[in-house]
C-alpha cells in the first residue's frame, strides 16, 4: 500500500515539477536568430517588454566567430580575454525606428561575464540601421 501511494501521488507530482522546470529553463535561454555569417550570429530574446510610452526593451545577442572581432571587443573593455558574446539591452521607440543602448554585457567563450555597463538611460537616441547588431534586430522587428 505504501508503495502505491508513492507511485500514484508523489511520482506524478515530481514529473509535473520536472516538466515545469524544463519549460522555464527552455524559455529563459530562447533566442531567435535574425542574421548569421562567418563573422557573427545576431539574435534577440523574444521576451520583449513595452513601457507606458510604447518603447520596447529587447535583449540583443551577438556571438562573434573571428578572433579579430573578439579581440576588438576585449580591447574596448580593457581586457585580455577575448569577448565572444555580447548581450545588449536596447530600447526602441514604438515603431522600431529609433534606438538607444541601455546596457551592454560581455562574455568570454566559457560564458564568464567580463564586463557589464549596468542599466543606464544617459545614451542618446539614434536611428535604427543595419550597421550593428542592435540596428539589424531593430530593422527585423520593425517590419
């Protein structure tokens, strides 16, 4: 009797918890790729938030595949470890025509955080264009 109680009560509960955890884990790391070539892969997190003014907050991820770009970013932040991934919190206007960078986080190949600007609203607004990852994602979302 004790065994059947476990089998019919606890086991389904454990399975349900495990499924819920795996769904949270999957959604937390989901990125949608919008551009990929031999130099960089550009993605965004689909968990976009919008404030009362209609501005959209989007996390943009760029994974750099070449040592030239990885070393360029490491020099920019004053580190010797190559920067393989950047994640940028971008704030777009309501129609994705203007953007400002709110935060930049740089990571090593091993996933170690090398640099974090923190959330900052002092950057000015600029027009979205396809010259950088934030602009490429803005153009993609503004279609």
